């Protein structure tokens, strides 16, 4: 009986360990990160309340690229674009207006990739650092790769630090869990439907 209980306990600990390990692996798979290197431009796509802009500006201030692109439309077509709001915040943080390009029309991540590729090509830019939220980075990476490769463009991934989402503990809060599950569904659609 004693060995049975010990076996049950070991089995339960292993099961929980594997479960937690799997959840951490999912979080880390979503938050894909590449080694940082200098690029022609830092691209931040809209969709949050500030961490993406903050991260892009921090990278610019560290000298990783001479230019910034903010990409994204407004949810309300009558309002100023999210990209323009990001630009205004960057200027407030000390970035000169002259080093910021705005792509104000894209309403989806796929459109972000397409329109940013067009803007980069028109400006003679070849390489980028892609900044988005960690839970969104994998899907954005897939979509940007599909668009950038045929255009001869390259990018590296650098997720914005986001205080509301941690790849190691995302399943512990309702908000983070919801973001991750929605993103996993969207990623599945991107990978398997198209």
C-alpha cells in the first residue's frame, strides 16, 4: 500500500510538472525572440496601450536603427490612426518627428506586414526589428516572414516587455489566459488554413 501511495504521489508530481512545463513552453513559443542586431528600421505594430511604443523607442535610443515605423489603423475610422498616436507618444518621449514613418491604414496583422513591406521598399529599407506584444510575436513573425521574404526584406523579432503578460506564468491570470488562447487560435488559422 505504501509503495502504491508513493507511486501515486510521484505520478501526480510528474504530471503536474509536465503540465506546467508544457504551459511554459507554449508561452515561450508565442514570445519568439531573436538576438538583437542593428537594422534599417524598428517596426512597431499597434494593438496595445503603450509597451510596444515604449520598446520601439527604447531600441531606437539604444541605436539599433535610425528610423521607426509605427503601423496600424484606428478602430474608429473617424479617429486618428493608432500609428499616429504611437508616433505622437514617441515624439513626446524625445524621438524627432523626422525619423518616424507612419503606416496608418492596416487593420490586421497581415495588413501590417503587407503595408510595412511596401513602405520599407519605397524608402529603400531592407532590414527591420519587429516589435509587438510577446503573445502576438509568433503570429506576427509568421505573417511578416510570408510578406518580407518575397520582397527581399528581413527582420528580427523583439517582443515588447508587457507587464500584463508573462510567457512563464500566462495561464495564471484570466486576462493573460484569454490573450494566449485567442492568439493560439489565430496562429492555428494562419498556419493551417492559408
